[in-house]
């Protein structure tokens, strides 16, 4: 019997010839990423709970300060100092002020075929490069950090066969929100979401990261995409080589196969307070907004900034609307400066901020107040996610968010 991509990657990491959904395998991790959301808790357990603390392979660790940067309180400053000092003491690869963790990992570390644990739920983004990335809590992270290993229940796989091409003015963000709405927030619980088909080859790397990044919002254990020339070119541009390029066998067993014609996708908005509460953007026309956010690990790449800048060039942010533009990494920020994109946003009245999680994290920059409404390219719209518990978060593409910032109400780019 053939194997899926997820099964092949786990088999490689477990050192076995084959495995199947439902098996439990002991695996060796290729990389371990952690950010300032929980790393201080990992450090406390390492220092205070272990009898003989020792890092198995420090070269596999990547620690990134991105959630609250610069620090927003003495408490945050203390936890980040603990992280900074520990990383320096043990020689851990460490980033601070460089950008959002998943963007940094994609730019500098992820390779096809790898099995990666990240202390953040959106680690599934790494599937855009054919890597099995999955989020874990700090206790599981600590175990993997000190042993180099962990265990995995091999997930079933839902395969999405993509055909056609996204229409003009429709984005990968619209695609993944459509999928989440179709299968629900629990539709892929502890499953791998695998994307393949001719339509996949029409998606850029930025598109692929956006799709894989949000798969956890359907409950997925991981997301995976076949590695093609687009992915290999991205790796080469970033100075890396693949470890192993896997694709599912023709006789692999899938729990479900879903065909999606990309040409049928339209602009989508996820309404409060659930990511699967999706409707055509037209059904939200006229909803007043107080703030708009363009950024995050899902939509803060240069392609997203280009899309937003194209919409807002020569126009102005609506009065009394705050429009936050936050590049996902320093590299993206610098490229946006070189292309004049940041000038376009600032001339329009947007607030351009340093690379970080910002309002997507909801605990620092740009939080919204009671009764306020945000339209965001962030990852989640749960109640209270971006500030006050009685606020409202809508999710949409970079173009729709930017158009809404101009109009002062939810709308699409073709209407401004």
C-alpha cells in the first residue's frame, strides 16, 4: 500500500520503511522553533524541573522574539530577557526584531522533507515547502529539546486537488477561507491537509504559505504541498537545498478527496467570531470599520504589500480609520522600502510599523476597544482576539482590507 506525503515524512523521521495513519511513531526532529509567547515557560521548566538538563542538539533550535516587539510592559521585557540570556548562554540561533517567526523560518530555515515542531499553532505554514510543520505546547517542546525526539500519531490525510487558476482580484487568502468555510473549523481535526494538482502550480510561494498557514483553523495537524520548481527556486534563492522531496503515491489512502476549481473562488470575508463563518465579501458591504490591519504570518509578505499598495495608491485612508501596515520580516520591510510601497501607504495616511505580530496577536500594538470593528489579514477572529472582548474582527485578503480602509467600511478593491 502506498503512502501519503505526511506518512513518508514521518517514516523518514522515524527511521522506518513505512507507516500508516493510526500508527504511533517515535521521531527525530529536524528543527525546533519557539517564540516569545511561551519560551519563558520552557526555560523555567528546563531550569527548575529537570534533574539533568541538557539540550540534545542546539543546532536544531531557532528562537524568535516576534509577539511583543518592542516590549510593551516590564513583565514582557523580563520574559524576553530570560529568553535572550538563555539563548546566548546555550548558543541557540536567536532572532529579535527580524520579523514574525513563521516568515523568518520560511526565509532562513525550512527545507522540504523535514519534520519541525514549533511552539506556535501556525507552524503548519511550513508545508508550503513540503515540510511537516506542527504546533506543540511548551511541555512537548521541552521534551523534544532535551531528547531530540518525540512521538507522533500518524494523521489521516485530506487531499485537495486544485485545478484552474484564481481570477484577477482574488487571492490565496480567499481560497483558504473558502476551504475552511466548506469543511468547517473542525473539518480536518488532527488530519493532514494535502494540496496537489495542476492548480497548485499556478500559486506563488506567498500564496502557498498563506494557504498552509491557516489550515490549523480547520483543525489540521499539518498542511503539505508537493514540491515543484516554484518551491525549489525559492529554496535556491534563499541558499538552501531540499532534504527530501516527497509526493503521495498513486495508491495512497486518503480519508477524503476534495476537488477545487480555483477559477470559482471569489473574494471572501470571515465574519465574527469564527474563522469558518465565511461569506462572499459582497454580503459584508457597508459594515463600518474602525481599524484595518495588513500584516501577520499569513499576509505580511511583499506580494501582500504590493497588492495593498496597488489599491491605495493615490487615495487616502478614511477619516477616523486606523490602517496598520506591518511587514512580516525585516527583509520584506526593506524590499517594500526599495519599491516605494511604504511611501505609498504613508502618503495615504496608513501607520507603517516594525515587523512583528502586531494586532493579530492582540496583546500589544493596535488593539481595538469596546464596540470597535477591525478588518484584518490576521489569522484569527475569535471573540476578544484583537482587544476588547466586546469588539468585532472580520478577516479578508490584503486587497479587501486595504479597500475597506479607504472606504471606512467593508468593501472590495473593485469598488474604490
